[in-house]
C-alpha cells in the first residue's frame, strides 16, 4: 500500500487540486485499505476425487496434474482427504517436492470401521505432481481426494475443525470461525458393514446448508463440499444421504482467507472425478459436479462389453456421445449450451451388469463455445507399449485419452503427458481404483498429431484405446505443454 499512500500525499500537496479531489482521494484510500484488510475470497483451483480399490494395496501414488497440467500452483492451500480401515497406521505422506503435510482433523469409527482424516499444506510450492500415501502395512480398502484452493493464508491458516461418525451426517459440534470469508470444507464417506468402500452405494446426496459439492460418488458413498462463510460465526458442515442408512464419517475444517496463492488461467480443468458405475445395479445416479463450460466423461470399457447411456439429468441436459464401437471407450460431453451445476446428476445405465466400469469426469473451464475438434482413430494391440493418436485442427486445447486393458494394470504414459491413474503396490486388473485400465490428457499448442502412449504391466494383454480433442476459446488459450514429467510414476 506504500504506493497508494504516496499518491494520496501528492494529491493533497498539489496546488491545482481542490478540496473535493483531496477528499475523494482520502475516501478511495479508505476503500482500498478496507478491501486489503478483508482479503480475497477463497476459490477452488482444482479438485481430484478418486474411486476405491476394493483390494489390499499400499504406496498410493496420486498423480496430481492440477488445473493447468503443471501440478499445484504457487502459494495455494492443498488438502488431502483419505480413508482407510481402523487400525491402519500411516508411515509417510510425501510428494515429489518433499513437502510435509499436517494432520488437521480425523475421526475413527472403531473396530471394523474406518479412519477418515484431512491433511493440509498451506502456501504450497508450484509443481506438486505426485502425492504418495504409504501405510505401515497394506490396507484392505482406501479412498483419497486432493483439493487445491487459492486465497488462503499461507501460515497458521486453520480457523476451526470438527468431525463425527453417525447416521446423522453432521459434525458433532459447530465450528466458530473468527475471520471474514473463511473457507469451510468437509468430506464424508459411508461405513459399509461389508468391509469395503466400493459398491457401498447410496442413491443420492445433498450438501448441507449453503455448501456446494466439489465431488460426489454414489457407488463409494463419499462426497466433498465447500462454502465461503461471509462473516465469522458458527458453522456446522453436514450432508443428507438417501438410499444408505449406515453410519458415515465426516470431517470438516475452516481456513482463513488472505491475499495469497495463484488462480489458473486459460483453458484448465477445475475438477477431475473418478466414479464407479455398473456395480450392484444396471442403472445408478452419478454426479457430474461442474461449473465450467465443457464437461467430459470418459469410460474405460466399450459398448460390446457394456454399452453406457447417460440420461434423466437434473438439471436437464443431453450428452453427445462418441465411440469407435466394439471394445473401445465411450466419450460423453456437454458444451457451453448445457446447464452446468455442482449438483448436476444423471442416470447412468449399462447393458452388462457387473462389468464394474469407471467414469473419469473432467469439469473444464475456458473451452471454445463449440469446442469439439477431433476424435482419434482407435489404437489396439498386444505388448508392453501401445499407442493411439488424435489430430486436432485448432492450435490450443486439451486432448483426452482412455483405454481398456484385457489384463492390466497400465503403469505409465509418455513424458509430458498427464497420467490420470493412481498406481499402487498390489494393484491388479481387478483393482477398482483404476479398474486395471488407463486415462490421460494433454494440453496441446499446435495442430500436430498427438500420440498417446500406454505402458502395460502385462506384455501379452490386448488393449483398446481412444482419444478426443477440444479447443480453447480464443481468449483462453491453453498453457504451454508441461515439461519435466516422466513416463512412469515416481
């Protein structure tokens, strides 16, 4: 504010300035100082919500491409929400930049249940691209989510925490915040009597009060919500669930607002959800949490195995579908003419019960009004490395690819491409976190052909892959393609 004060001083001493101008300058200074003291409003930069493996595993390597393909942005708040069975002990949480994550709040539902915890990293450095969660021994089931926010204090950011486990899905006590524009975040997950998170279904979920979703997965009975509280005071995070009467874990935290962090620009991905479908029933409600101007859902299995349809949406929407047919993945998308909502939910139906497919859903900001550019020819074959291509005609945008592997898992992609899987020790083709298959995306800055590469653990396994490209708006050109990324996970 030194420059503003100097400018005011100049106005007051300039002979040609009259009293009214001087008073106006003083009023302007008060407004500027008031705005400065309040701090900017926190905002979601990127949300990554994962499915659940349904098998023992360890060393969960969360691939975090972030909003712009370069990982975390400088000075932002990172929150890590994880759930594992009661009695599990975390031996380390590390990232590729050797940061330390602080436990903010946790709840343990007791013997036979789960521990849900929220960790955080304030003032994160730019370039966090992998977060690895390791336990002292393999865990039988697991869930993870990473959310990044701008506009949060970079030191001592916590302004409250709460938790509970109950059939009433609300914190056991309110948080009383002290700051203006606090960010309030909360996560919940169902406690299945079967001992698994996956296939522990609910039919619907609603965020509490003025909260709205960052993510929701009906087949794992988990959801994440946020709310910027305008004034300090009491707040109790909660959710309302239908179709599941089990107890739920819930954790919540409040973070102080500040003029800090970095917001994404250009064409970027605000949310990436990995949700399961085609579990115990052939039709399920799936939440397509969105607030951008392009929404893409990519399957891993093709219509010959299980033909997917998306309909009966609230708010009303009609998806466009693309596929090469047979075993190749299906792609569904909504463009700028759609009605996006953080509560958008639709009926997803499949023709082959029990295929346990996964939708990876991308909520994209800054796409062109008519963004569809190209649909790639299929790639297929046997071997440790399989490729497929797409050739955009535009010069800025994001291309997405997915694949189904006969006997997985897929373990890596080419350098400079963003791997959307979460590999872990003990992963097999039956693991539902990635379903043994693969997803990736790529920010392009030319009309050159894009070649996606898939590295497979099983050299004799047959794989089918597809790709699709979308253009950025002319005023939201995509960022430069990321560098320094490796083909395999670290």
